[in-house]
C-alpha cells in the first residue's frame, strides 16, 4: 500500500497514450480507474488510448460527456467509460448501474468527485494537471490504497 502519491511528467500526448497502454495491460474486471483533473488535462485522451489498446481492432472511442456511459466489449470483459460531469446526485449514479459495474467490469470514471461515498476503495486514482511551463505537458499524480496496484506502479513509474 502506498502512503504517499507517486507522480510523473507526461511531456507529450504520446507519453500519455503510452502510459495508458501500459496500464491497460494490467487491468481486468473489477478494476476501477478514477480520472481527475480540469477540462483539457488529458483524461479523455488517456481513456481513449487505454480502451483502444484493449480493442482488436481499435475502434472510434467517443467521449461519454453527453451519453454519460459508453460500454465496450474487450478481450478482458466489459469496459465502462463514464463521464459524471453533468450528474448532480448519487441517485443518478446508481441509476446508471455503475455500482454493479465496479464489481463486474473494467471502469474508467471521469469526474469521480461526483461519486462521493460511492467511490470504490480499490480504485487507482489518476490526477492530471496542466503544466504551467509547457502547454503540451501534463503532471500526473497516481494514488492507490489497494496493494494490487503496487507491482504495476513499480513497472511504470521511474
């Protein structure tokens, strides 16, 4: 278990895509990635590349901003990509079926602050931040409480 977050700099959009592909190779049903950060920080870019790396062949991956949920069948099972930005209550989250998906599918959740007490304890938190000195770079902070993520972090972080 981590006692402090790990962080790295993603210098380019390609770095973000490469990290997404590495993480994709380690996720399976029941795994949840919480993608936080301001608009334009790279959450959807990361999610798109993670999903496409699990598809054979890769397909178009639209943002779920207006649909709230996009589901995909990938080799590892079902994958849910959700954007909770427009939700205003926990009841809406439950109506989506997201709580069940946390146990049965790979879930990618943008704007996870909307989950409040429904946030899965086993999730991997990825917080993207804009770099004030480089418009192409992103600062990424990763946090996890479940020891399941430790071997992956040791492989992907410098």
